[in-house]
C-alpha cells in the first residue's frame, strides 16, 4: 500500500511539473497574439488557459470531455489555471479553440518547447507515417476519406532528441520538396543537417550552404564521383541519424501511431502539439 501511494504521489508531482511548463509556454506565446486561440470578441477564457488544457489533453491521452472533468478535480492544476472547480470551459468551447488556432500557433509552441531541451547544432531530417483511419467506417465512407495515412517530416536535434519542426501532408510529397521547406526555415538554429538519399537534391545542398548550414546528405550513386562525395561525409555526424528514428518511436509508443481528429487540418495541428508535449516530458524526470 505504501508503494502504491508513493507511486501515485510521484505521478501527481510529474503531472504538476508538466502543467507548470505548459502554462509558462502558453503564457509567453499567447501574450503576443491572444485572439489567435481565444474568442476574438473577447468573451470567455484566456488563450493561455485553452493552450494549457490542450497540452494536458495530449499528455493524458484524453478526450475534450475527459480532460475538463479530470483537470477540474485537480486542485493544484486549478490553481495554476486560476480557475475555480466549477469555472472550467465546456468541452465544446475547448474544441472550438483548437478549431480556431492556426497551425502557426502550434508550430511556434513546438519551437519554444524544443528550446527548453537545450538543442545542439546538428540535426537530422526524416519522415514517418501516421494512421488516420481511427474514425468509424461509416464516417470514413460518408466523408469520402480515401487517404489512409499522413506523412510527417520532422527535423530532430541529434543531441537532445527534441523535435525542432514538423511538416504534415496528406498527399505524400517527395522528400526533396518537403526538405526545402523544413530545412530552410530553421537554418538559424542549426549548423549541419543529415538526411538520407531521399533528400538528395543539389539545389537543397546549395541553399543550405548559402545559409551557413553544412549538408550531410548521401548522394544517389549514378557515377564514380558520387562515391567520392559520400566518402567525404562526416560518418560520425551522419551516423547520428538514428536519433530521429528514436524520436519517432518514442512518440508513437507514448501517444499512439494514429491521429484522432477527423479534419485534416486538425490532424496536422495535433501532430505539432504532440511533438511539443514530447519535447517537454524528458525534463520532468530530471
């Protein structure tokens, strides 16, 4: 019995530390543009409270109704959110705030969460897939949902294993197309970038070098000089690409390999939010 009580106390403290970090991130982000999340008319709850509850929803793997019920029963969480037990937003209000907030809000929160992991200068780029067939077969047929998986391309710091950026698509674009977009909007934070042969594009290499980033991308072997190019790669840095597979595996084991929202744009936002929650969790056990 004592062991069980100690375990519950440890879980409670970890959850409280997570909510504390989520509140800090949400307040700093929403101070710049609160109406991006909260009601534009100025009615209802502060934007940072909505964002914190969304962080907690992903962390606890809960529905909108469940997270409102659970959070309202946690006295310390109520204190952090500055809400009385009977003053929490309705599940539909929380759903509308997630519907209202654009992808840029969640991407900015993702970057802020990655900064807390003290990332290094080297990163890796790769893609994985998430199932979107969680909804009932009746809904899938009625909505003519023929795309069964989402492609998520992530930029991961190889030192801390933190997700720096994520790009989502339902149409599976080629890696070189996504690589340009993800890599070039993060050149200020990295000094070198590793990628497999799927990102072999000379224009991407040239763009990275022009922005002061060293590309570590293997060439497709069409001629003898391609072997020479690959032989000059820094094998130590290139070999750290396995860290991105570790990040993908941890996210899928902890939060699942499927996305729950029905609309594609909400699925994209939830993947970015999930990556931000993943970034916060390692610091809770330190």
